[in-house]
C-alpha cells in the first residue's frame, strides 16, 4: 500500500507521512508513504494507491480532485486536528476508508 501526502512544499507532510506509515505497519499492512509538493502531484500520482492532502492545500482541491480523478486515485483532505497533532492512527484510518470506498465502486 503506497500512500502519498501532499502539501505546499512536501516538507511538513513528511512528518505525518511517517506516522501514518508506522500506524499501517503496526496494523499488519505493508505500508509505504512519501510526501511531495502539490505541484508535483501529476508527476508522481501513478506511483501511489491513495492521496492524502494537507489541510492548508484545501484551496487547491479542485486541481487535486481533477488530477486524482484523471489517474483514478482516491484522495482526501486530512482533518486539521489529525494533521497538526501528527495522528498517524487516524490518518491511516482515512487511508483505509478511501481504499474501502474505491473497492465498492
């Protein structure tokens, strides 16, 4: 399971990316995560199964939604509290929800 986190420059999301990866591994998943700038999304999106978006990138959601739809990748904007507290468990819950929804379609 490959998880992409995007933010303004890819740095701040790196911390929560690692927390989410660790939460996934602790639950028995082969989780890999990485963080990139939103400007790189179209270049890297095909390498991942799911896209999580830093809350401060909500203003770019139209562009993010369009790219994810074009590449058939589920995405979600992370909750402010989850992001600011680096809550990897709840972040991984979001990943599982996205993947479960994708399977239903």
